[in-house]
C-alpha cells in the first residue's frame, strides 16, 4: 500500500516536472538558436502591435477630446505629451538597462543573477515611480508656464497633466515589467496586457468624456486606469510564471552590485531619454508660440507620428534583446546577422507607412478636429516627417544593436548631439530669424540625418567591435 502510494507520488512529481519544463519553455524564448529573421520578426511583431495599441488608445483620447470638447482641449492634451515623456524618460532608460542585464544573464544561463536582476529592477521602478508621480503632481504648473503654454489652454493643461501624473507609478512599474518580459523573449505577454488596457481605456474614454462630460479630466483618468490594469496583470504573471525570472514580492529589494550594473548600463539611456525629451519640450514651446490651433494640429500629428516611431523603437528593442542574448552566449556571427535583419525590417516598414500617411494625411488629421487651420498645421507636419522616417529607422536600429553588447554610452552621445544639442542650438540661433512653423518642423528630419550618419560611422569604425 505504502509502495503503491510512493510510486504514484513519483509519477505525479515527474508529471509536474514535465509540466513546469513546458511552462518555462513557453514563457522564455531564447534567441541564441534558429533562424535569425524568424527570431527577430516573431519577437518584434508583438512589441510593435503592443506599442501601436498603446498609441491607439492615446490617439482615441485625442480624437474624442478634439471632437467632443474642442481645439483648446485637444491642444492641452497634445502639448502635454512632451512633458509626460520628460517625466518618464529616465525610468525608460532604467528599464532598458535592466532588460540588457537580464537578457545577457539569460543567454549565459545564469539563474542566480537573472533572479537578482529582476527583483532589483522592480525595486528601482517602484522608487522611481513614487518620485516621478510626486514630481509630476507638484511641478506641473511651473513646467507648463516654462513651455509658454497659452493662457486660454493653461487651465485644461494643468488639470490633465496633474491627473495623468497621479498614475505615473503604474506606467513606470509596467514599463519595467514589460522590459523584463521582452528581455526573456516573451513579448507576447506585453501585447496581451496592452490589448486589455487599450480596451479599458477606450471604453472609459466614451463613458467619461462624452458620457459624463468630464473633458480632459476624463481622458487622464481613463489613461491612469488602463495603465493600472496593465501594471497589475504583468506583475501577476511574473509572480506565477514557472521560469528563472519568476518574481516573489518579498524578494523585491535593492542589491547593491546589481543596482550598480543596471545603472551603469541604463544610466546613459536614461540621460539620453531625458535630454532628448527636454529638447522636445523646447521644440514644443516653439510650436506653442504659434497659438492653440498650431498646438492642436501638431499635437494631432504627434499621435499619428507614434504609429511610425514606436515600431521603429520596437525593432531597436528587438535588436537589443537579440544581441544581448547572443552576446551573453558568445554568438558573434548571429549578432551581425541580427543587425542586418533589423535594419531591413525597419526600412521596409517606414517606407510603406510613410507613403500611406502622406497620401491620406488630410483625412487622418481631420479625425482629430474639423477646423481647417488645425488640419493644415497637422498635414504640413506630415510633409516634413513622413518622407524621412527611414533615416530614423537606421539611427535607432544601429543604436539598439550596439546597446545589446552593454555599450550604451556611444549611442547616448550620438543621440544627444543629433536630437538634442543640434535642435536646441537651431531653436536659439536659426529659428528666431524665420517666423514660420516650417522652420521648426524641418529640424526633425535634419537631426535624424545627423544622428544616422554619426551612428553609421561609429558602427563601422567604433571600438564596440571589441565586444565581438
């Protein structure tokens, strides 16, 4: 009797072991073997779809606000975007650093350090989330004044940004959790949770804005609630997954050595994001000087812009994860092939979407607001941006590849010089001599071209080859 029971227990244990192995395999996608193109494409597609979903619900916010509340409200929501990116920029850099560290340990099959990196990364995100939420709530009015926000838009801008900032902690923790999932190759989970969050956001948009007449406050509350949903779902998965990166709440703490490693790799990306976001705030302040219709038109286009920029950044992240895992595994040749595949995918995508946006620009911008002047400003932006997105895909594709080896400082310097120093200098020296909005729009593709040339030169001649 006793022996039979033991045998049955052994069979159950074996069954459980096999089940756990299967769950672990499904939850972790190693990109150190198999087709390079398949690995990067299958990893990128959920990332792209997830980012597009996120952009879609932000766009729906603006469409509903622009049509149900008016161009002042649309201007308030649109002009707040650059400030929001500034607030979360450093935390995004931290998630990049954590993702690179986790992917490299995963490639090296170092279970102990995978666990340490994951729990330390989440501790960092909680701290950053709390600090940035408080900063966003308390410093919103001063930041908007500094951006030359027009008086007739100020009240709604302050209201929107303060409420939005209240949910920043959910955004930042989710970004870190998604960074961990992406680092282990499980980008499908990020897509699933963003899909659910998007549905929540859009439903709340219709309930709160036209339904309860809450205006920009309703848009901000809808976004906060959707970010809370994606944050909770991603953490819940990390706490139950049968894999080396499983999270235990009691283990979330700062481990000095791991904090130093994450910061060392992530700090350059964080600084880069913050300074570039700062330059975008300065660019937005220039747009604001042309009045609320220019703000509304440019804000509408920035929502459309995300459908090009975010997939480009997804390909860049795919390159970082792919190279990170293969760098950890010592697979030099696959790293080179991954870089080429990423560049080709980015070029094809931006060529197709750029043409489509150019053709249908008036109709797409018109979804946000029917005012002819608002549409005119938005369509003008497409003429300066869309033909040149392919340059941006080269810049970010190469930058993502280099970051995967842990060398994050060179891409940071190149992006700061091109997307920040050049833009700020041009805004101060050149733009004041031309009283047309075109003088601001054209700075974007010129800065992309400068960055792409510098990144190509570094990839070709730089010392990062030593990592290979």
